[in-house]
C-alpha cells in the first residue's frame, strides 16, 4: 500500500504544522471568520488572512503528498485523514482538560450560547443571555466573563458586547460540573453609539479571565 515513505512522512509533518497554526485551544481563533477552509479563517473582519491562505496551500500540498505516497485506497485514506484532522484536536483538548488542566484551562463551552435584546425605552435595553459552561477539573473555578461581538457581514453595530454594560460578571463553576449560566440585565445604552435596538444572537462568544490569564471561547 505504501508507495513512497518519504512522501507520507512529509505529508504527516506538514499536516501537523497546519493543524497547530489554528489549534482550537486555549482560544477560539475563528470568532471573526468570514470564510474558512479546513479550520483556516481565510478572511475575517480585517480582510484576507495571509497566514491562513498559506496554511491552506500547504494543507493541499500535504494531501497531494499523501495520495502520491500510497498505492491504493486513495479516496478512503483521504476521507479518514480529513476526519482525523478535524476531530483529533477536540479529542486531545478533552483528554487534557479531564486530566491535567486546572483553573480556567479546565473550562469548556458548548458554543451554543444565546443572547436576546429588547428595547425597554430609548436609552435602555433588556438583555438576556444563556451560556452552558463546564468545569472539567476537581476544584471550583472562578472567573470573569466579558462578552464579545462576532463578525456579522454588513453590520457595524454593537450587539452581544452590550451585555458588558451590565457587568462586570464574576462566575464560579463547581468541580466537575456542567452549568447553565443565565444573565438578565437592564442595560443603559445612552452613551453607547451604534448599538442594536433589539434582536438576538446565537453561538455567542466571550472572554474569561482570572487575574493575568485569559481565554477566548
């Protein structure tokens, strides 16, 4: 089955380098993406991302080397490698958080948080958010939460980050616990330019911090 061992080794090394460029831990590097290719944010709110473009080219080159390195089962092998490339990092992160991680390093988020806003008056909004967060460590973890705006095409208004007007928020998640955290605030937006007057957000992103350590989820 192996046609060229050097091609296979080179393909594996390049794929590991590509995967490390945008490894999904400790921070989510995809929150401002506009277009993606195999976990590479080809463009974001600042335009085209040259590192991601170069990474994508190397990824394609690695797949060519993979095909050239084997004598048969090309399609099956490529599919298996693509699945492993996508899922293996998540498995590694999960194992690390369950065994060695502590503090905010042990915190995970399901990525499906929601926020809803409803106008109460000209200068006030009712804001409500729901986040499901898990502490994988054997000790309680306390941290601050700062809400972040995701990139939305053709929109420059503040949305999710408006919740910070009701903060700061300090949260404690008990050991080995999955917790649904609910926020409900009456927000004074009289001094906030370019804000929404209502609506909702899904797949909410936020930053957690504990002293000098911080992560973007």
